C-alpha cells in the first residue's frame, strides 16, 4: 500500500508513493520547497479520506492559511487536515524518555494516535535545536518513529539540511529519503529533487527538476546528472 503525493511523476518515480506504516524524510536547505512538498502529501491523504495531522513548527496558523491554504492543491482539503501549530521547547522533551516524548506528541496531536493515518513533522530540526545534542536528537527520533510504527501511522519528517558540515542521522532511520536541492546549471539555478533511498523500490538515481508555482510543485521534463565523472566502464580483457 502506497500513499501518494498527488504529483504524478514523483509518485511514479517512488513506485506509487510512500509505503504505508513507514517513516520517511524530506531534507534540503531552507526555502527549497520542503514544506510545499510535505503539504502536497498531506492534501492528497486528506483527499483520499485519510486522517492527516500536520505538526508545523516553522509557520503560524495565519501565515499557513494564507500561504499553503491558497495553493491550488489545497483547494477543498485545507480544513480537512488537522493542523497543529506548536513551538518546541526543551522542557516538553526533557528528561528524554519514550514516555515523555510520547506524552508530549500525543497531547500535540490532540486525538488518539491509533486514529491517525498520516503525520507530518515540519520540521524536526526544531526538535534538534531544542535538544541541542545529537545523541538525544537521535533517540528522540527513534522514540517518535516507534510511536508511529506502534499505531500504524505513516510518518513524514521534514528536516533542514545543514549549509555545511555533517548531516544528521535521520536519513538512516527513514525508509525513504527525498533530498531537495538547488543545482547550478548553464542557465542559472534549477530546483531539483533526488530520491536518496526508498526501500523495496527501484527508483531513479538522477536529479529530477521541478518548479514551484501557485499550483504547487510541478515536475519538469528530463533529469539532471553531474557533468563530471570519476569512473568509466572497461569490460573484460
Ligand atoms: N506561489 C509561489 N510561486 C512561486 N514560488 C513560490 C510560491 N510560493 C513559494 N514559492 C517558493 O517556495 C519557497 C519556499 O518553499 P517551502 O516549501 O516553504 O521551503 P522550505 O524548504 O524552507 O520548507 C519560496 O522561497 C519560494 O522560492
Ligand atoms: Mg519549511
């Protein structure tokens, strides 16, 4: 069972969408399109009659409504999504135990977790900042994942990729990872996404170009690959 984004070419590259009852990740730098992509997934889920919870830490109720609420793909479904606008603070998480995290998350969700089909955490980077410790952060993500698996919730984490330095370990926890990036191309810059990982699916390895309009994310024609390469095939002697 797959849960689609409602973006045809992306869904087909993913083999139909995100696998049900898995934990998934969208990562990329600020302003690249992570929230809009996650919102597509939420909208499609609501359209399909699923119970969707969107936990938003980077945007307030009003700006969300005037931003995502106005996008074409949100038409008729914006109010079917259970939006939760929260600020993550260390005191809600510490001392970090599975029980404490579960309690905070369930109270944020505001309904029985067993009634939820899909959940979006946008963004978990705010949890990283609140905990300010990579080991605690990794643990928190494991507890969060466990809560989702236990309740048959399909989860989508949104995480900001660092401008430089080490990436977090979230991509190791997730069963699929979609990386959004800005490519330097001869014509200037191009938004593109790359499926870094997707269990059980033979997915494209190239960058898939996209643009953002009032209608949301539109996948463009063609693929991008790096201009230079390190290896060439020789065949057998
Ligand atoms: N209506 C629109 N038309 C064209 N581009 C838009 C529109 N709305 C947002 N964008 C682009 O999307 C970017 C923000 O996307 P978002 O998903 O919020 O990013 P983030 O990765 O930080 O979550 C903006 O910086 C802008 O470039
Ligand atoms: Mg965002």
